[in-house]
C-alpha cells in the first residue's frame, strides 16, 4: 500500500467512521499509513490500545487538528484557521486541558445555532444536535447540518432559501460566484453542502455563522506550543482556504524560516474538482518554500467519509496520490527525535 493520508477525521469530530473503519477503508484504497487528526480532539488511549491490538496492515499515527485564530504579525482573525499536529501524545495534560476549553467554546455555540435557525423557520433543538456527537467527541457545524437534514420540513424550507439565493445572485456578482461554486459541487455532496453555502460560513447570503468569542482567541504560536509540548510536530493545514491578507505566503515563509512552525501541508483538497485548479499554484509555492528551508511536508485526503478515502485509489487523482508516498518516512528522516509510542509504525 503505497499512499498515505496524514489528515482526516473520525466520529470523534466531524467524520462518519470509527478509527477501526478508517483503517479498513484505507487498506481497500491503497493507503498504508493514516493519521487521524480530529478537530480539537485527541484519540482516547483505550481506542489506541484497540487499534494497536489489531496488528492492522495500515499503520496509524496519533494526530490532532487544532484551531488557531490569528498570526501575531497581522492580528487579523482568520476563520477556520487550523494547525495539524502529528505524533502527539494524547495523554498530555496541557494539550488535553486546552482541547477541553476549545470544546466548551464549540458546545456553547449550540444554543445560538438553534436560536438562529429557529428564527429562520427551521425546526431544530439542542438535543437533536448533541445526539449527532460521538461520546467524548466535539460538536461542529456538520452536526448541526446532520440534525437539520433529518426533518423533511427543513429540507423543504431550504429549497426556498436556495431559490431566493439564486434570484439574488442575478444582481450580485459576488453571490453569482457562490452560486457557480455550489453548482459545481458533486451531486452526492450538495444535500449537505447547501447548508454551508447558504448559512454556515461568514460570507453566506443568510449567514448564521458564529465567530469564537474574543477572550478565547489563540495565536498560531500558542497553538504550536501546545502541539510541541505534547511531543508532536505542527503543520499549517490547507493554506489555500485562508484570508491571504491575514496570512500571505511571505508570512508563511517567515514562520518556517524562524522555525515557529515545523512544516506545511502541501497536499490537500484531494479529489475536490472544484478547488484543484485554483489551488494547484498555491501548493506548488508551498512545496518550493518547504524545500528551500528543508521543512516538513504533510497533508493527504482530509477525509471525513468513505468517498474521500476512495479518491486516493481513483486513477483521476493519481498525481496527488503519488505525492503522499513515504510522507511519514520523510518526516522521521528530518525528525528522528520524534517519539513513535502513539503510533503503530
């Protein structure tokens, strides 16, 4: 199994598979090494022990995807700003405590989402959202969407919002771009994607997106400190998604040069036809930057579903799949000091 994915999610955050299911699906799709990097959530030691005892052909690496908020040089809030940690110790007390604080911020948003969607006419309760969250996991926007999608009345109502959105786009160029992006989303993903397009991102036409409170904001340097404190390496995740005014490429280079970050994801948005072309230049720039400073390169499918993992074995995406070969081996060559206790390598 040649390929690797060092970014992905289980039921503990916004994925749909257990850790064991992830390993099985990886084996089916030629993925020999996988890191599960749940949002602000560490693997439970008992789950790791179960994985270890499987002696699975697919090798597992403990990881996390931590939320950061800004880079000190610009001090501009960056929505959905994520730093991936690999080889982290899931029993590290400071990191665990930090995750609990971040989880609380997420759970505190639930009642606000319920109020906002109810005001728009949708039927949803806090308990319905929390029922979508795995035991010990963290809540996120996908859980809100899952709860909303379970009711036919909500699915009927969103069609009216979608029609209104398209009508408004006829006289608004910015909305027209969003409509075209939505139309290009694969049909099997539109059922969930429309909730994000219409409501759950800051730029949505009927946005109910909730920003984190100012007193919970944390810098990239603080986030990296927690990952390194747990023995891991920290990588900037999917840089193309961020506001380039807040986090331009020269600032990424500054962080790498000053060793304030250990590396960068250079493979991401895997199998997403909508993004592949505009993001390809970004990823090429990040590869050149990483090679210039001999920093770590990571990334992968950023899987949440079985279909995401299947993209790795799709001949259509073989160019990106090949970029993941020996990714972990190259990391360990650069950082032989890393502790592999919480891996099955």
